[in-house]
């Protein structure tokens, strides 16, 4: 196992040397409402259909057919984020998943200069919608009663005006149930570097990156309610410098934390930190139906609202 991990690290570093900085940033917004409520500290929990994105090994938690429909209005409504996630268990070990996402930003200006070389003469000659689409197909199984794994292939399509691009990538996830209350998760994303081919003959490559985290269950004193604390670090190898919370040479990391309180049989409360931004959320469930809402406070851009409807 140690040799395999060492080979993966060497592979990630070698690919990162030829990859573009921030080329895959649209894939880092995070999918799902529960995950957003928990500050995007979800790689070691991954117990709903968005596990396809966060950690495909987590699909093992879905013993029945389940799906989520997700809608998000972010940054004063300028960014629309929609997703559909479905998990289909063939048996106790084999699970398949399908995830479709779309990010849309409208009103992007295309500009020209009315007077050559005079920057003050710039004007917008048309406005277009910028859209990113991603389709994920995932498979998961078990190596043992405590260790699950998953593979997730993804197809990317980007469109802005008359310019478009497509790409292919692969993520690999592991989930380890160390004890009844303690779990560890890791998702190695774009493990071989994901190429993006533009129709203007340009090519970008998305760097490999890693989601790694842990979660622990305990009883909250005074309220005597079951609680889950989750922690996660997103690790990048593309020289992000001061745009990340911690950086050293080519490597940087951002941190996330979340807390879930099982308030009652039908209500769960969530809180967290997505990097430095606080998040809160609520889940209401009845029989096989679930309604989730998440809110993120962001003083730098604008607040974020997400809502999803799920059925198991």
C-alpha cells in the first residue's frame, strides 16, 4: 500500500509540472446541499447521492435507489448551479452512480476597441452565457467490511459564445471505517491530469488534486443529541500561493469543517466553515423524502443559497 501511495504522489507531481493553474476551478465549487451546509467537509461522510462527486466509495452507504435534484443561486444570483445525482445499488457490494451538473453565468460581455490601441474606447458588442457541464459515471465496491473504494469518470463540456471545449477525467476514492464512530476518506481527483480541448486548437490540463478528511460521531453534552464532526483538507499542486490558506512551494491547502446535529427523527441541523466562510443548513425528512437547505455567508462576493429534494 505504501508503494502504491508513493507512486501516486510521484505521478501527481509529474503531471502538475505541465498542467495549467486554475484550469479546473469550476469543478471545485462542490456539489450538494448537505455538503455545503457542512462547510464542504464531506469526503469522509459522502452518504448521499453527491458521493459521486465527493468520494465515490461513499456510494456504499446507499442500500436503496436514491437521487437528489439540486438548485443553487450564488453570488447575488449571477451564478446558477443545478445538479442531478442518482445511485443504483446492484447488490450489497456493487453500486453505480450518475451525476450531471451545470454551472451557468449569464451576461458575460465580449468587447472590442472602437479605436485601435486606445483602451478607453473599449465597448461590449455582445453578451453571452458561460456554461460548464460535467457528467460523472461512478462505480464502487468493497475490499473488506471496513474499506470501500470507487472510481468516477467524468466528461466535461464548456461553452461560451462560439467557443467550446471538452475533456475527460478520472477520480479515485477510498473510505475507511476505522471504528463504529470514526471514518477516514480520500478522493484523488483528476488523477492522470484532465485534458481540456478547445475548438480554437488550444489545450489545457487540469491538475490532480486531493480531498482528504475524517469524521467522528459522538453525543453532544447537555442536549444529549447524536453529533458528527467532519474535517477536510483540499490539497492542490499548482503553486496557488496566497490564494490558499496554507502553501509551501508548489503545494497548497484549504481547510473545511462541519458539524451535524441529529435534532430529531425528522430534523437535522448543520453548521460549518468553508475555508473562512461560515455555513449553516437544515434537513427535513419524512419517510423516503428529504428536503435540504444550505446558506453560506460570503462578505467578499455575496451570500449563497442552495436547496435540494431527495428520494430514497
